[in-house]
C-alpha cells in the first residue's frame, strides 16, 4: 500500500495528539514500522557543511561529525555556506543517490 500525503498528515496529527505508534498504525491501517519511518523521515537532520561543489547549486554535507559519511545538498546559487557551518536539512526523494535540501 502506498503511503499518501493524507496518510502522512494523519500520522503526524495523531502523533501530535500523543497517540502511540501501535495506535496510529491501527487507526491509519499501515504497519507500525511504516508509522515510525514516516515520522522519522520528516524530521529535519542537523548536518555540517563539508565543502562547496563546482556546481553552484550543490554543497557537500556530512553527518554526526563523520566526514567520510557525506551527501549532496541543494542550495540557492550564490548562497554562502562555509565549511563546518551547521544546517538543518530534509531528504529529497530521488531515484539515484541521497539528496537533501535546506529546511
């Protein structure tokens, strides 16, 4: 079953009311693991800037202080994001590679 935006909104609304994962799963008719995944995906991640990319719309970011664990982040051209600056990002659904955007 595909998780629609309506289902995601219901999951977030029920969680904001204090419902448990199990209760949300039962009421939205999705699995408990899907509920957890939806809630986790939509939370912004705190990352740091690794370096600029030759493409002016991309910077490299890293997670948890581990510079070997990096990904690309889409930015506005001309934005100034110096190395080691902390940012909040969300993952963008892509087919090829992990890609993030600034929140």
